[in-house]
């Protein structure tokens, strides 16, 4: 699995269509998506999933008004349950010759929602559309039949050199209900077999408000093969302080395959974002890296500037743009959650 900062062929997105995912705030969400498509389409192709042909015309009109380069947008009229393509879409892989294929993991609505079956069809649709080989990871529990492995893209982060970050809360705790009876060692074997992962770094828990049971893309991200940016909360009174401190300690104790420490860069958290009495999973770590561009969630907070400057220093060759996400995060996801990168194939030399 290539790192996110490696060259992309495209970004995949699914247009929002469920007002109940942003109750009371949905009106602004399509325009926010339009702005994100505009920014991405200036750097790479955008594959945009819409509900049907009539939705395509409406969305196309909105994107035109938003100033997006429509020549860089390809529409796909495929029905979906939700728009969090990071978790339901395919996870692309690349072989030693540079060819692209995809892995089709089972998606079950984060083990929380009943309406997920349409989203689970996305990897198959993409594989058929692009004519790519596809594998569905499975695992044998004890001596029983093989079971498809549940995994969301937001639960893992890779460095493109065989190392993966994830959390025990998401994959090993009793509350996660994704792959019951599967051990840490079995999951590491699946990561190895389907994503070519040789080293898995297990962090503990995610942030308050995250209804995905501790997705990694809110707490720690690779930015180079040996550099990790980690969310921290210095206020000991904040509920995020202890779990993020534990995660930071584990990262500092981790070693590369060469036995060296990873470079760990601390990224602040915004002040709590609360709407209707509910604390939301606001984190600057939920950024997305595109070709020459990094989109960073911001929250009208003094730490917005600190986060943007930190990420700009980590990606000196990229344009770093803050995207206001106070409304978006009411849907319990942000910029990384809504995007899925399709890596570029590496052409062999003639």
C-alpha cells in the first residue's frame, strides 16, 4: 500500500445526500464539498460518486458555480448510504512493477449502523470500472470457515515502506465488534498478506467523540517513512489528555526496522467543538494529502494557525490550505474521512 503523499492518479469522493447525517446543518454541506472538489480538481482528477443521473446534473451545476474545473471531474451515478469514502471505498495497492490493484475489505457501517450495504459495493464497482484486479481479505477463525475481514481505511495509516499505524480500540477491544475472535497476530498477518505490511505499530485509543472506535486518522499520521505527526492535548483536565499521552509514549518507544527512533512531531488539538451538547471528533490530524496539496481541517480556533504551520513545515513542497470544518464535523468526519486516494501506476522504463 503506497503512502498517501506518493503521486495520485485521482481522489475518490461521494457526494453527500443524507440530511440526517448533519441534522440542522445539512444545507451548508454540499457547498463545502463543492469547495473541496474545486481545490482537489486543480491538482488531480476527482472521481465523484453521485446518487443518480438527476443528482449528477444538480451537482455539476453546483461545481460550475463554485469554480471547479469540471474537465477534471468524472461522475459516477452509484447509490450510496453515506459519503465517507475513506472507510467504504477500495484500498489501492501497487506491485513491484508499478501496476495498481485494489483490496476489497468488508464494510459493516462501523459496527453501528444498519444501512451500509450500498457502501460495501463501492470496491467492486471501482474494480470493474477501472479493470483492476481485486482481492477480498479473509481470515479463518479457529477451525471454522473463512470470514471476510472488516476494515475501514480511516483505521490504518501507512508509510509506503511496510509500516502501519492502527489502534487497539478499533481492532482489538470488545466494543469494536468488527472481527470477533481474531487476534492481534492474525490481523498483522492479514495486513502483511494484503497490504505488504512488515511492521504494525499499535496505539491505544482514539479521541473523544469518535464514533468509529478509535480511528487512527484523528490521532497519528505518517508524513515521511520515518516521521509521524501525533495529536496531543496538554490540558490534563481534558478527556483527550490521557489517551493521547499514552499514544505519544508508544510512538516514542517504537523503532524502525533499522532500530532507530521515529521522528515524532506533536500536533495540537483544537478546543472542544460541541454542538447540541455533543462533543465532536475535531482533530487537525484528519488532513488529506493530494498531489502538491494538503487540505487541513480548521475550527475557528487559535491552534488553527499552529496546526497549519506545523503541517506546512512537514510538507514543504505542497500548498497547505485550511478548510473550515465546524459544520462538516457535525457529521462525525472530516477531510480525510471523505477522501480516498487512487495512487498512480509507475510506468516501467522502456
